[in-house]
C-alpha cells in the first residue's frame, strides 16, 4: 500500500469504489471498515467511551449500552490488556447463580439451562476451547496458574542441569523481566552461577531485532552444554515474530529442550505447537485473548513429554487364584505435583498415590479459579465465531495500513521511526514506534487527551496494536490524526507539563 490513490479494478476492468479515495483520507478508512468481513465482532466487546476514560468514579448509568460512535475511544492496546467481551458479565452471572444456589454441588452438577459445565470439568472445557488457537490437542493444554508460574512449573520439570554436561539456559538479553527472573532463579535454585549457566542473546545490531541466523549461531556456540532454550514467540518490545518452527527444530536437533513464552503470540498469530514439535510453552490470557487483568494462564506440554505408562503386576499367594493381588506402577516425567494434576477418577479418593492425568493436565497443581475459567471461556466463545486464519488476514491488512500511514508521516515530518520488522511474516499486530528523545511524555499526554489509548515503554517507545477482533481501519485513521497533531504540539513545546511526576499517565504490562 502506498499513499497514492488505489488502482484496484474489478475482474471486468471497471474501477472499484476505492479508486477515488486517497489512502490518507478518512473516507478510505471508512471504506475499508465497511468491507471488513469480521466487522460484526466489534459489537462483542465493550469499547470505552472518551467520557469513561476521563472518569474518576464508577459510572452510574448502564455501562452495557454502547457509546455512540463519535464518543468511542480508540483503543489500540490489546497487546497489553484486551477489551472486555460482552459475554463475560453474562457468563459470570450464570456462574455466580450456580454457586449461590448449588454451593458445593456445583463441582459435580451442571444446571440444565446453563451453558457452563460442572466446575470439576471447567478446566477441560477451557483447554478444549484453547486448543485450536495454539494448534494443539486439548490434552496438551492446561489452563492453570499464571505465565511466570507456569514457566517455573515447566522448568522445574524439564531443566535438570548436569554441571559436567548440559547446564545452560539460553534466553534473549532483552527478555521480559519476569522471564529473566524466572530463568535466573531456576539456575540459582540448582546452585549454579548465572554468569556461566545463563546465556543471553544480544541483538547483533542496534535495531534490537534478533535474526534467526543469529539465534541459530548462538545455539551452535553452546549446543553441547545447553539444556533449555527459552524465547518469546513475539518479542514484547519490538513486536518481532520469531520463526518458532525453524528455531525449535534446530535446537532440538542439538539435544536442547525448547520452551516458548507466547504471551504476545496467542490470539495474535497462527500457531501450530503440536505440528512444530514444540516441547513446552506458556502464555497469559489477558492480552489478545481478552480474559481480564491477571487472568489465569495457559500451558502447553507436547504429548511425547507428558505420557503416563501404567504397568500392572500380579502377585500370586500360595498358588491360590483367589489370593492374586494386582498392583499398578505408573511411569511419568517427574514434576512438581498437586492433587488437581491427579486422575479425576481417583482425585477425591484422598489417596497419597499420585496418578497424573496424561498430558498437560497432569502438571496442574491446585484447583483452578472457576471465576477465571468462566471468563476465559466467555472470551474464547468470541474466537469461536471466526478463525485464527481469518483474524490473521485482517491483522495483516490493518498493520500494513498503519505502517503505510506511519511511513508517510515520517517522510513528511520525522520525529519517530518504526522498530518492528517491515516484513509482515516477522511481526504480529503490534508496531513499535520509537520517538525522538524527550517526546514520549508529551505525545502520550496528547494521545490520551484525544481519546487514544496505546502502550508506552520507557524511554521512548509507543506500542500500537490494532487487535483484529475488535479494531478497524477507522481506529487506525483516528490514531494517525491524533498522533500527527501530538507530534506537532510536542515539537512546538505547547504541551503543558503536569507537576505530579507521572503526569497522570499509567504504566502498562
């Protein structure tokens, strides 16, 4: 896409309606939005109004009534926290009603007029709904705990360092801090020094990007002494999408266990974790999966790493048939265990014999929050109205349109650069925009004044993420209009600085 007017034609050679519309015009954005086959999904979400964003108290009116289109904010922050699906409040009320009327019976009793399962099976329902989004069998998914906790559970099971052999964990140098903390603490937990057992991959240039060839070279340099590789599917700061399939196969061929942090990938880009032979992965559900702040996370463990083998032994007493005794021995990969990872058939027998569920479910520890599972499943109902492939197709178009407008503005006025890869195959929905030094605070203040919500990363980056499940081209156009004015205002020094340190702005996850 370029700034010039479109030149597309129909199959009979006639010009389309878009041909008369310059790409920089709002009319063109409205045309793209009208042609969007997924535009109906926007109505599944609460879009905050500009008045809501300015509020300092809870609203007294019915917040379920959507704001008029002219009062809607522009929310391009789904890479930090997704918007609330409208189905969530209905499903939560159904869950609360079951709890209120059934008490403990709700664990085993599903009400006939409710779409919700008995609570004992709520995690199974969530795993089944999650499976197509990550490209896995339901048994390979556990909806449990939170992202960093799940990384710890994975590493505690599969990081078994040998000081004379494989003891290193490879991680990117600019990983999300919680990943770094998890890896460093696991290394220290085994009484190993991070200085020698923790290898960080630095970008080879000042672009902050990690070329696949550079990652593979680092793997080669430490292949014989590395136990685990942990990388992000999509890098949180730059928005770079890594080649999960290639990197996984390359590392595994060198005997390395491969783990992926998919916080910014799940619900954003197509994934085929089973077919790509990924060893294990973890993610959160509050970004592109729209399940609410701090909601329960997800874990993938490939079926080959989570098998449970049962061996039955029969002991005959004094040659008498009626004296035969049978015992079962189960072989499974060692892990931190808890009762919720034990076979549902025997879980409530209160036996001290741990009989893990085959698959990722066997890595569960505690009873998961039914409140969280209800929210996750409500959000995944919306994903069930479309496919990841359809969302990706729309996302590619939205991000290309955003990139086109940004590049045109950069050419006209400067003041920023895009640090996300230009290739659509190397990015998801997010474009990271690095501002001139000293611009961030003023630009963010102006964006918020204009009813535009994006994410900021110190010292000088804004992350702009059109989520295809609820954003559209008009959102992109409005962002660009407000962003251009914000740059001009800041450049001219007209932004008033508030005296409260943070200027009233929020830091985002």
